[in-house]
């Protein structure tokens, strides 16, 4: 299988979408990766993912974004879904307060199953329905600050802040990974110690292609 030049990348970051069913996770994914929105979209069954590459500091970062159903009956896939994830978008619907109330439960699940250094962004989706708003921006912002999350409101329908949300979280992951890599370089001179696994692909393009083949082929 041959790869196009735009399939080459320096880093591969896995990001997961979590939140209740119907909050618009799948449309956020399709808007960012394909610039598409489907009003008739049905609930996701199981897991699907899509990829898109962006540029950060002259590096090509390939985002592998995973989307799953929010319904309780699919919760069994939890640990495999979170494995290796470096970022998470925790999505609620600004018009449905119950989806915001459930954010705390999703956050607990995330912290129970994901890496402790995962970068988390709280996303209030459907900002185009401002006349039906059930969750105030100030409340969500205050909650995010209390929990150490970044926060943004988006509209997958109007394509508002979708690009910004993904760019922000991927850039933050890149910063975290770069700091870890520098720290690892500093300690390696002192001899082997307790290692920490960093889920960053080697910048060498040939290795990147192999990684792409292993992770992303269907």
C-alpha cells in the first residue's frame, strides 16, 4: 500500500469524544475531519474514528479522533476506547441541562480509565440554539476552571469554533508531549531510571508511515 505525501506526519495523537448521546459528538467529528454536517445523523453504534492532520510549530500532527455512543449499553468498551488517548473532548448540549449535569460522571469515568496526563476540554455544543439555552456559559466556564479543564462553546451546524476547539487541544497535547520529551532527554544522561511511556511517534517519516499503516488502515 502506498501513502500519499499528505499521509506523512511527525506525531500521531489519539483524541476521544465523550458525553451523552445526542450532544453532537459525531457531527463535531465530521465537521472537523470532512467539513460535513448531517441533520439526520443517527446515534453512533459502537466506535468509529476519523483522522485529520494539522500543523503546529512546523510539525505535522495527525489527529486520530475516536467517537462512540453515549448510551449506557455501550459502556463495556470503555477501557479499550481510552487506551492511548492523549486528549478528550467532553461534550454536552447547551440546550439540555441534563447533558451538562452528566459531565461530572463522564469526567470521573475519564479519570478512572484514561492516562492521568490526558488533556481535557469541556465543549458546550449547539451554540446556534442560543434561544433554547439551558446551560449558562459562566456556569460551565466556572466548572471547567474548578476542574482544570479548558472550555469552549461550539456549533457543529454553523461550524463555529469547531476548528478552534480541535486546534487548541492538539496544540496543548503537543506542548505537553514536548515538555515530557525534554524532561526525558534531561534525565537520560543520568542513567536509566523509572521510565514513562510517551505516546508520540518518531519524527522519522519512515517510522511515521509504518505507524500510519498499523493504526489507520481499514
